[in-house]
């Protein structure tokens, strides 16, 4: 059995409890950023406003909050590994050192027994990092793995997405007919995976299975048939012997781009999941890139504890060829089993299943 918990979020929309509450109340951390685009364009983004932390400070604050929910000295034990999930890392240290610099900083600060393992695989990084953590535990290489997902918004990131015409000039609308593209976001999330339930000081859930698949369709466009996501979820379901009818909630990637949302709708239909309650958190947190899969998994765990379905923001009219069961208002529900999915540039797709402890 692999347990996952000690879920922690630090975002412009608040910490774990505040972020959950604000989403339930349909309060978003996304706001208008005036005149900061490549040609002075305005765009919508979720960014820290007051006392904006640097990359390392945000990493430390997130880890410290997670450690408050786990056994003392867990991080520095021989049986513990730290995985960092990020797309661009700390770009203030330069492109050559952006990924390794945070790992080196945390390794030295906490005097870790093992150098942190970094995963940077586009926007599927967070879910892939959690799956990698589970694999390390399953193969008995480590007993505990902390997954830290973190990304900060920089001009380089904004300009890059602008060059792809992917940024919306209004609050994003995942799966809606009027969607125009993404709202970027920054923040950090962390979860602890362990073979030992006793290392948690708060209630964990079970990690059942996870997998990834690459559709190899295009450097920035997903398969038009949802093939990569379809294969990933199929493998995840097969590995856990969970059937479609057992899933209570899907946390989709839901970027609000034309092609991503259509791809997900097609994949969920091919999996006979179009009737399952589904949402996207991106309208509340922004797209936090390498942190997204971890932040959203932390929110999924909180949803399970609170037995609450959280809504999508910006959804009014069906905008995909397949109609999905989009959650538009927070609602009480028994949530025992959750599917989390993620997709990213380069055709990468990942998924994982969570279940309450029986």
C-alpha cells in the first residue's frame, strides 16, 4: 500500500485551506496584469502580489508547511527522497542552472541524504513526478518521497506562450464555447508519499496507480483523437483494477485552449467517462505549469476529505464536440475515488488514481 497526503499549497489564491474555500466560493486568484506582455499587452494571470517570494523562498515555505503534517526529521532520513517538479525551474539563475540550482539549494539547506530528483516534462510534470515517487516506493528504493511542484512566472514564460497565441486576454474558460486560451499562474504544492501510514500527522489517502503515455502528435499540439491520454488512463485503470463506474470525480487538465479541451473531451468519451463529474482548477489557480499536477492533486485530496466537488470557473456553454459533466457549483458528494489527469507539450500525458483508505 502506498499512502499520499500532507497536502500543501502556497498560491496567490491562498494556502491549502484558503485555496479550497475560495474555489468552493468561486473566488479566483486570477487577475488582470496590465501592460506586461511582449508588446505591452495586458493579460490575465495568477501571481503573488504582496511580498512576492523568490523561487527558493517559496520552495522552503512549502516544504516547511508539509513537514508540519508529517513525522519529525522525515526529510533528512536515509529512506526519504525529495522530487522537484518544475517546467523552467529558477530562471533567475540562468538557463544553464535553472533546474539544478533549486535542487542544490535544498540539498545543502536541509543536509539531505540524497540529491533531489528533478522532473521537467512540460505541464504533465507534476503528475509524472507523483507517479515516479510511487514507483520508487513500490520498488523499495525509498520508503518516503516528498514531491514539490513549483514554478514562477517570468517574462520568458509569458512571451513564450504569447508567441504560441495561447494566452487569453480575459479570465480563462475551460471547456466553454468562448474559451480563448490559458491564464498562467505561479505557486507551489507538495505531497508526501509513503509506504508507512504512521509518518502522517493528518489523514492520508491511498495512491492506487498511475501511468504516462506520449502521443507524439506535435511539439505543442495534442493528438486530435485523445490517443495519448486515452492510453495513459487505460493503463492506470488496468493497473488498479478500478472500473469507470467506481470513479467519483475527475480533475482534468483543462487549460482552456481550443485543442487541449477538445482532446480531453474525446479521450474521456472513448473511456466512457463523459458522465463523471469533472472540473478544471485552472480558472482559479491559473496554469501553474510544473506545479499544476501537484497543486491539483493536493486539492483532490482535500475534496476527498471534505466530500465536496469543486467547480470549474468560466463554464457556461458546451465548447467541445463531446458534452462532459462539468461541475459549475460546489456540491456535497461522497468522493471515494478520484482520477487526476495532466497533459503537456511534446505529446506527454499522465494520470493517477487516488482512493480513500478502506
